């Protein structure tokens, strides 16, 4: 029997990239990493833009997509949903179960990721300290951890069973210290984080291209900041 062709993963070790390495590791799917160095502007390469028109990673090309034909997918949430359907793992087949997973996946995509991203930016990368912005996004980050903590009070995982919703959130949540969060306030989130990070596939997912992460202070490089921040539409 022919071995499955590896999925091409366009990736950089960030919370959004980790979602996909974790899922691929959990499912045992073969994949080949194509590093997209976002600090050097690889995300603006025309070849990458043909796959990910929003110039953001991660993205994938599955050479064995629907009808056995290649398919490219951008947006981490869409990739998780596709892989869940493809493998039948970590994404329920019944409608009620899918709704449970999807609403927490969308909560991460629309809330946890963007708000923690802004909190991180204004705390560490803004050229001047803006107390209102720091408080605004710090408070929202605290609120979102509270939402997770309440949700996890009577269940082990966000959607009941372990799913792509947990994979989507764990990479963001594990950076709680940098976000100014005291995890002792959120014991259910701590228990959930401990459970997830103890999973071998999650640990492997976090280690993919770990050595490629920007060293401390790299984000202060004017060239890196020019690539990452304050981008406008390009012709």
C-alpha cells in the first residue's frame, strides 16, 4: 500500500503555527515544514501569497485533498476543521458535538488570539507606552481567561472531549505570564494547561522549528518591525 504523501505546512513557531503542528502530530499525519520567516518578510513572497492571500501563516497544501486532488488552505481555524474532517479525529461527526467545538474554535479565532496579540503588542512592542491601550487589552485578556476558567469548571476540555478547540487555544494560553496573567486566579485553566502540555503530541508540536524563533531583542530591530507592524495594502 502506498504511503500517504506529506502535507506541506507553511509555518513559523507562533501560537497560530502551533495549532497545526499539534493537530498533525496528534493525527499522526506525515508533513513537511516550509518555514515562513515572518521577521524577514517571507510572507510577502508571491509564491506564498498564491496559497495564503492574507500574507499570514500557517497555510497548508494537501497533495491528497478531496477527490484525491491537491488543495491549499489558509487560516489556522479552517485548516483545523479540514484536518478534523479529513481524519475523523478531534472533531465530532454529530452536529451537536460539532457546534460545541466550532463555537470555542471561533471564540479563539475572534477573541483569545486577537486580544492577546494586541495585549502583547502594546505591552512590549509599541514605540511608546500607552496606558489606556495596555489596560484595555490587559483587562480583556483577563476577562477571556475568566471565560475559560468558568467553562472548564465542570469539564476537562473546552468542548467536553479533547478537540481542535483545545489545540487552537493552548499555544496562546501557555504564554500567560507574558500576558500579565496570574494563573493562580484561574485554577481550572491551570489544570487544563497542565493536562494539554503533558500530551506527547502537544509537546512535539511546540518543538517544531523551535530553534527558529526570534531571539530576545530581535523584535526591536527596525527592519523586523517594518516587516511586522503598520503594514498597509500593497499594490
